[in-house]
C-alpha cells in the first residue's frame, strides 16, 4: 500500500517565521514533488527532486527552498512566511521508471497571519 | 508551454447516469495520462492511468485515450452521489523525471 505522509494537516504561523513542511514516503520512490493548491489556480509546482540531494525549481519557487538529504524525505522551507503563502501544500512521490504513477500525501493547510 | 485543458464545470448528472469528463493536452509527445479524484479539502487520489490508445476499464471507471486527437476522457458508469468531486487530468509530457502537467479540474456533481 502506497504511503506518503506529511508532518502536519493544519499549521498556523506568523508573518516572518521560518516554516518547515516535511514529507516522507515509504515506497522507495526517486522523484518527489511539492505543490501548492489555491482556488481557481489549480495545482502549481513549487520544487521537485529527481533523487537524493537533487532539486529543481518548478513554476513558482520564489520564497521557498527545499532539502532532500535522504531518499524518503523531502522538506519544503518557507524562509520568511508571508500572508500570500497561505495555501494547501501537497507533497507527492513517484517512481522514476515503470508505471510512473504519482501519489499524493494528505496535504498541509498552512495559514500565515 | 505545455497545457492540459479541462472544462471547469460543474458537470451535473443524475444518479445512475454515465458521467463523461474530458481533457485535451497540447504536447503531442506526451507518454502517460492520469486521472485523479479530489474531494473538497482532501488531496488528489489516483484513480486511473492509461498509456496506450483505446480504452482501459476498472470497475465503473473507463479511461479513453486518443493520441491523434490529443484527448483523454474518463467515463463513470452508474454514477453515485459519492462520485461528486473534482476530477483532475494529468499528463506526463516526457518520460522518466518530467513533472506531470495538471489540468485545473472538472467539478462533478451527482444528483440523487
């Protein structure tokens, strides 16, 4: 059974705080992704990682950074949270080869006040 | 710019009817195609994937792919109120590490 977990379902932070969102998968997937989802804008890719210690910018990387020190864990960092980063954050993972199916975690609803 | 287009809906169908959801994509070289279901406040759940032209059936769901016309569709037979959700179409425009391109989704409402 596929399993992607995220550290928090709901999070409230203050403007200017440094925020860490953690994602862990137990499927030995090479690829991992961070998205945000906002009403009317759909899923937008923030960063992704092909494999351990690798990272690539997605469509909206500004204000975010990532870390992937271990294959199973992919962290999203908001260096200085702002109110416009209030959103649903979704992590996903995928095998690089074969079926290429991508699975999402449950999401983190982040509110920045 | 690789694009995936879906009608935003809402698409309303009566209970027991067939719901037909459509998706077009811009990159002719796209290799694999996915349908996700997303309930309000929840994360997307993979329900179907298809790689070859034609139909693929799984229970009440059928995915249809026509690469020549660059469209993929999802049919839901015997629609139930529990099928009411937003359905996201996603396309892998390459292979291997290429990120999926997602449509914005079609909201389906099944009326009891």
